[in-house]
C-alpha cells in the first residue's frame, strides 16, 4: 500500500469513526430519555444493568488560575514533547 493509499484509508476510517461516535451519542441520548421517562436511574434489561446518574465533577480552571497567579502558573508549568498528525 502506498503512502497516499494509507492516508486515504486513514481518512475513510476517521470519517467512519466520527459517524459511529454520532450514532453512539444519539443512542445514549435515547436511552437516557427512556430512563428519564420511566422515572428511574437504573434498569435491568436482558443481560444489561443500565445506570444513569448525575454527579458533580471538579475540574481545575487553568485559564482563571493563570490569569490570577501567572507567576505560579509559569513556575509549575512544564513543556512536554508531543506529536500530531493532521489530515486536511
């Protein structure tokens, strides 16, 4: 397989992945809606035990911290090597 063929195949797979992710999200939304309509947060159906729970997540606000404590942010920030492959 040539490099161009590999890139083409990768693009096809990436498009399929995006479509699958959209389909998965739509199914999750339908399942959550059904649980909500039934007024339950947990349901046993077939071989599955489905739970729909809401919770609070705590996330560090880097942007606000940097704005208020730029010196500390710079002191504790570090450069990390990374690579990125982009297809356009």
